[in-house]
DNA sequence: TTTATTCCCCAGTAGCTCAGTCGGTAGAGC
DNA sequence: GCTCTACCGACTGAGCTACTGGGGAATAAA
């Protein structure tokens, strides 16, 4: 289950992606638009900036904007920035690998071997889905529903 | 990331699967064998029994044993019993569906649409991996390593 | 150079979950 | 009826989640 933090991040990113020619938007406006607690959003955007997904400018006319085009912002990257490593067991984590104390032999541990499969599958799905997909899917769904309504009139 | 509870559960299940002709094993023995806090293991085994994966007998000669053959105990079922629903967003949960208050329109929410894909992929992977796979993979790895050692002598 | 604007950053907090622990109850077999 | 075993509810300390508050620092316009 993704945290609220991550969900807020996606809402913010979708909003930012909709901004005409990448114009910066203020934390305060974004917070109001998306109904996200301002201070919390501030922290989220900062994390995304440090993760290289957003860029910011201080002072008048400043704000946040995407640092990459939406089709290069993967769902996996966003989740990894906000939730940390997404390995299902500590011994599979690349960034902060910690071997499991319960494990007798890490190399032959069945749990690890099976979870590695899960991990690989999950990673590949999350790396192949992008912010652009999120937006496209949503738009497709909206127009599909609109057509249904139009026909039914 | 799976919790320690779930990892203990897999360790216990692997141990139980190795028991000759499904003989019951005591919580205390299992706890000692696998280095799991006894009281904690007690609760885990109880959950698995309620989930239909284990069966128990009280009194002398009692204990726990598998209620199903290892190839019918899926990794997904075990995780679901111990961690609860594995839906990535509350609005995708089948068992306790709660719509996300942030969401304007659930039907056209891009986050939901994309996460549904993730959810489906993850579910199908977890439902296709079983306790038998865990054991088999581990044994394969052990024999593979043993051969390497044999040849190197 | 002042001032308004905007992000940056640290510190704290209520409530919840995780990983257990304690103490007792109830059923099965001898 | 005694012993062995699983069953069950309540409790706890540490750490995490979802925030809130108070300033500080960079930037641009005046």
C-alpha cells in the first residue's frame, strides 16, 4: 500500500504536468488546488526536487515545475524517492542491503529466491509506467465516458 | 517490504512442509528450531490456521501441521492473511474498499488506473508462486552449490 | 537597498502499527 | 484429575505516518 505522501506526490505531479509550457506553480496554490496540507506538500516537493524530478525557483515568480518530461518520470522513481527502497525483503535491497538475521544461508534461502522474482517483476512494471501514462489513462477514461453520455442523449 | 511476521510465517511453513507425512509439530519446537519468539509465533500460526493454511490439534500429541499440500499454498495467500489486503491504494481493495478522499472521480483517476495494473501484475505473480516453489528453489540452489564444491575438490 | 515573495530547513507531536510479552483459559489424552 | 497443548485478550516500547510551526535564506521587483 502506498502512503498518503506518495499519493499526494502523484496528485502534485499530475497537476504540474498540466501546467502550460512548464510554468512554475506555487506550493500554496498546489496545496489548495489538490487539497493537500501545505507544510506536508512542501516537504514532498522538496524530496522530489532532491530526487531530480522537480526543479524550483525561489523568490517572486518562482515555484515548482517538472525537471523532466512526463514520459520520463517513472512511477517507480517517485515511489522510491518517497517510500525508500521497494525491495520486499531487506536482503534484496540494493541501496541499503541488510542481511536477514533469521536467514541461515542467504544464498540458498527459498524466501529470498522467490521474493527476488516478485521484486524483479514489480520493479519492471513500476519502471515502465510513467506520469504520462497516468495522465493518458485518465484522459482516455474521461473521453470514453463522455462519448457514452453523448450517445445516450 | 514484507513484515517480520510474514517472514516468520514462511520459515514456519517451510519447516512444517519438511515434516515427514504431515506429522504435527509443537509451537515451542518450531520456535526454537527457527529462532522465532514463541508467543509471537503462536499468534502467527493461529492466523494461518484461521486462514485455512494450517490445521491444529490440542492436547498431548497435538501441534500444527499443513492443511494443504505445499503446491497449493500460495505466497499471496500467506501475505494476505498476515499483512491484510495487498492493494496499493485503498480504493482498489476488494475486501475493504474505501474510496480515497483526495480523489475527485474514482472512475477516471489516473493514479488508480495505473495502480490497478500494478496490483493485477503483483497479484498474479504472488498467486502463482507457492510454498513448494520456495522449497524447490532452495533445494536446487543447494545442490547446484554442492556440485560446484564437488567439482572443485 | 529595501521589501515582498517564495522556497528551504529543523524541530516537534498525536496517533498508529510492528514486534513482541504476560497471564490466563479451554480442550485432549493418559 | 493431571498434564500437555493450543487459544485468546490485554498490554508495551520503539518507530513510523501524517502532519504543524517557526524561522531563515535566496531572489526579484521597487
